[in-house]
C-alpha cells in the first residue's frame, strides 16, 4: 500500500496536459493501485494521475453510496464522446484544492469511452454524480481545474489564498530545516 502525496494548488504540474497510456503494463497497474490507496486515504471519490504527479491519462473513482462498501472504477485514456444539451449544477471540491467547494455547471449527461485495466474498450453513460465526477477528472487530464469553471473573482480569491499558504509553508519548512539554513 502506497499513499502518495497529492499535489496542491498552485502546483504548476496540475496544469500539465497528461499523455495517453500506450500500454497497460505492470507499472501502470502499480500506479493505479497507488491512486486507489491515495484516493481512499484522502478520502476522495475521484483522482487523476497528475494529482500524484504522474502526467498520464488515468482516472480512479469510487462512488459507492453505502458506508464500508467499495466500487473501484478505473478509466484509462477516457474521452467524452457525447454530452447532453441539458446542464446541471453540482457543488464540487477537489483533493488538490482542499476544503474549498463551489457550484459548477456542466452537461447533465455524458458518454465516456475508455480502456479498462485489461485494455478493453468500454463505454459508459454517466449522469448525476458520475457525470460531474468524470468531467471533473477528465478536466484534470487536460490541466483544467474546477475553479476554472467559476467566476474570475472567486477563482482569483482561492488561488491567492492557496498561493499565500504555500509560501508560508515553504517559509516554515526553511526555518526547521538545517539544510536550507546552511544555504
Ligand atoms: Ni479534482
């Protein structure tokens, strides 16, 4: 079990465009296992590989409603092949933007095409929370965050807050670390 560090806003790697997975080998399976360990530990319902620093088009998800139950889902190279004209609004959050929630409008129903862990092509029609989550995670693969869908005023405010917190954390680290003190 490997719980990996989750990248936090304003980490620039969150803006990278992830690369398609060419072959589902042992290293990809290990990465998927790490993603589940990290996602369940957080805890969260969805994770994109880039959130643990791997710019690969992989998403893990678990939308099990009942406490104690798990329904692990893996989407490799996922793409939206259809979306409804209708939109819906859901409150979203993100493990890379902890404790910040905002309503986001997205297509209410989408069809996603992807590869499963065996490399088989799959297709799923998503609505409700599934639709919100898969669109949020595919956004991550394209370097897009859910705060890009909210007003500029709100986005600027949250980016500023997290940038300030990151600077403060770096400063605090510097104080404790003899290595950087010696620099
Ligand atoms: Ni997210």
